[in-house]
C-alpha cells in the first residue's frame, strides 16, 4: 500500500477541502434548521465531480479510484457530515445501479446522481426490523410486464429523493436473505407516500419512511437477478462502510483542529490552558486515534481498488471510526467547557450527527459479527 497521494488525488482532495471551508462550514447549522441540503448546493458539488467520482466517465462520473472517493468524503465531512452522506449514498447507489441495472436504466439515473441533479436513496431496512435486513416484509409480485410492490422502507433523504433502491421478497422462501430481489423505484408513482422522522441529529439528511401501496414499476426496474438481489447488491456495502468511516472522521478532525486553536488562546490562571497536560494529552490521544482509524479506512479502499478481499476491514471501519469520532468530539466539547455545551458552537451538533452513524448503515454489533464470520466461518461464529 503506497501512502503517497498522486497529483490527481491531491487535486480532488483540495477541491473538496475548499468547498468545505467556503461553502459547507458556514452553512452547517443552517442546513440542520432547514432539514435538507439545498438542491443548488447538490448541483454545485456534482459540477465539481465530488459525487460518486469513481463512477465510469460514460455514466457521468470521473472514473477515479475508490481511495480518491474516500479522500473527498472526509474533506466534505469536515465541512458538513450530512453533505458527506450525500456523497456516500451517491457512491453506493451509483455503484449498485451501474453494476446491476439494464444499460438504459443506468444511463438515465447514474448521470443524474453524479451531477447532483437527483438523489436516489437506498431502502434496505424496514421500521420493524432494524438490523435484520435479510427478512423484509416488503413484497414484490410479478404482474405481466410489471412488479407490484407493497410495504414500507426506511429512507435517508426521504423528502428529496427522486427514486430509491429497495429490497423486497419475491419468492416463497422465508429464510433470511433468500428470495429477495432489488428494484429501482421512482418515487413519483401512484401509491407512494412519505413520512418524515424527527431525529435528534443528521436532520439535514431528512430521514423518513416511504410507503409503497400497490406501486407498479416496469419489470426492467429489477436490479440483478430475481431472488439474488440481497447477495449481489450487499457486496457494495463494503465500499460505503469505509466511506462512512471517513465521513465521521472528517467531522471529528475538524473539531480537533478547532479545539487546538481554542486551547491555545483560552486563558485561565494567567496562562493559556494548553499549558496543562490534562488539556493537551486528550488532544494528542485524539490525533492518534483519528490517524489509526483513517489508515484503516484507506487500507480498505486500497484493497477494494486492488480487487482483494476487504469485507472484514470494511466492517472494522464502520464500527471503529464512528465510535472513535463520537468519543473524540465529546472530549473536545468537554475541553471547551461551558462554551462547548452551548449551541453557538457546532460541536454539539457534530456529536449528535456522528452518533446516528453508530446506528445507521450497520450497528457495531453487526459489524463485529461480520468480522467474526470472516475469521471463523459462519459455521463456528455466532
């Protein structure tokens, strides 16, 4: 693994960092109040090539490596972790559609994702199930040249998504992960309704439920082989788990950088509080932990680019990086004293936003189970 960045990687990293500093940081709290990411901002990010940049050029992407996508995600996360999630979902869903949809479907939707013109969400989990994504109640029944969908899915960007990739049961098997197919469902069809969630964090992501009541979609909207969707499409989540890790680390690193500045200027007992070991040692520990987590995420993306197995490493990224980011941000809040506790600073919002990613897209318990199964095999693991 070469730790030196190429000229192209540095260019895109710096492009994302400039965006974060000039556009994302100043509007971070405003986007929480609005409960959404502005469509104009989405399109601006798309024009910069910062949404799903690893997508092939003929589908509207930049044809870059996955590590570059991770560098971009972390920098965007420094400015606004919620906008970082826009890139994570864009990369995940663009990969799913490009790899599993019919060419005409991919040619329509993937460029819209990369340009920021539209959001296509991912509907894997259901309100009743949480982590048990392999047992959906959403059903899809074949009716001539159409599929008819009935059920409910949880969805990020629930208010703004133009379409969603869902997983539905299409066969008689009641075994976990069996007879499940993936579909691309436009959300402007009859029978679609949306219900927003009221979350304590990541409000700009606008999570909610999408209800599909007898929704008819063309048969060609099936993604991958019938009954194999769960197995085929879930492989893409190894990529997004590493991106989520970097998304969270970006928010934490920004908070640490701000805290170094604060402790160097805040005075108590006639000297900067940075003169106290009890102040700077936690920050030194934070830098160490963030660096370790970042290298783990980079290794995972490097392995994916090299075509090597990386499922265990991706699971490590998903549980370790969000937890580390949360712990670091919490420590920085405490080092700010009463100022950190107040809502005038963005630290408390970052802490709430990062907390959600210890739950969403795979809990720590599920990730540790994935790691155990990779080492022991399913027959010996829990």
